[in-house]
């Protein structure tokens, strides 16, 4: 089976990787982290989230981070949960936003304070206004492979929710294994179901967590299905508050090591990236969970 010749790594470390950190990371450290990731060749770096600071105190300085980045940050994606978040992105002249939906009723209620169907009414004006202002919009859908309260999530349900989010006006849909329970066979089955529903591989991205050590295997399965955009977090930063054993996102270094071994172009300077993760681990006061960082550092 042929694999893609090139992939895009969507770096989520500054946003998804840091958002669950209990000790507040200084704004200057976040800005330096982002700049180091860009210097290492990451083509897309998701910088922060304009969520209310009550919910994610770690990202309360989102406006300060983006203001410090200035022009270099205008094209970096930021998460906006609603129209208020979009207003803040527009005030700063940003060009790329993302919304974050749920494939399950329970997580929608807990994370969005909306029902599964009600979430679309919340997102519709946000996406419409963003598109009218010329912004690109990405849509995340979480709990695609399993939900800690509902268990297995039916694939047709994931496809229906994902397509509804995408059809609001997004350019790409990222499928999230939020609690890291996915397996390679499940990944293939879900991606094939989206293909059968008319979505193309360039419209889809994957976002894996490594709770059960399956993130790299799942990424390879997605490669076999033609996916070319992979979310990852430098040093494996992140996790999920709903899965106590979650070790974080798929580590960018681990993904790059695999891609390099397969001869798949990704544009990332692995040594520079490892150096960045070692530095960030020092800032956070603990070693990186990335196997490649551990091996090369």
C-alpha cells in the first residue's frame, strides 16, 4: 500500500499541550516555546485558546501571547469556543480559528454546556462570521473513539456529527481520540466511513492520545488511509482530564522519527525540536514522556 509522500504536522503543544498544566507557565515562556517550534520547521503551530479563563486558567493570557507574537502570529490558529472568543481573535487581526465540538451528548454537556444537537446552533454564527471576515476555520470533534461516560461511540454517530461541524464552513475536520482508546483497526474503519460519506483525505486530520500506547500505530493506520495532516504535541505534552492514565498527545518527535524512517517528507528539524522539548521540560520541571526525546536527549 502506498503512503503519502509528504504530511503536515499540526503542532498543538502551546495550546492542547499546556492547557492542563496546573502551574501557570509565564507568557514569555509560551511565546519563546512557539517561536522555537516555528524555528524547528513546524508548518502550523496552534498558539492558544480564547476560552474563558475560569475554564482554562493556563490560557488566560491568550491575548498577551498573540500580541507579543505580533505579525508572526497572525496566521497561527487559535481556538475560539464561541462568538466572544471570535471577537477577541478579530480584534487582534488573526487569520485562522478553530472550534471544538463533541461526538457525544455527555461530553457536549460537560465541556460545552450544550446538548449534542445544541452545539451546532452555538457554532454556526461563530463560523459564519469568521468566514465572512475572511478567516479560515478548522473544526475539532472530540470523543471520536470512546467516551469515559458513554463507552464506545458508534461510528455513524461520529460521522454525522463530524460532517455537520465541517459543513458549517470549516476547511478541515480533526478527529480526536480524546481519551486514547483507539486502535489501528478502529482508525481505518472510521476513516473509511468518512470517505463513504463523501469527505476527502485532505479535509480530514487525526488527533491521537497515547493513553494505551497506540498513538503511533494509529498514525500509521491513518497514513495507510491517505491522511496527510497529523496533530501532535512537542515532547508529548498534554493529556486528558477525563482519563487519569492518559500520558498526553502523540509526541511530535515520535511522529517525526517514524515519518523519517518511512521516507515521508515533513519539514521538521528533529534535533531542533528535541532541543525545544528538553528546554520546555526544564521549564515545567519534569522529563518529557516522548520516547524519542528521552533517547536523543
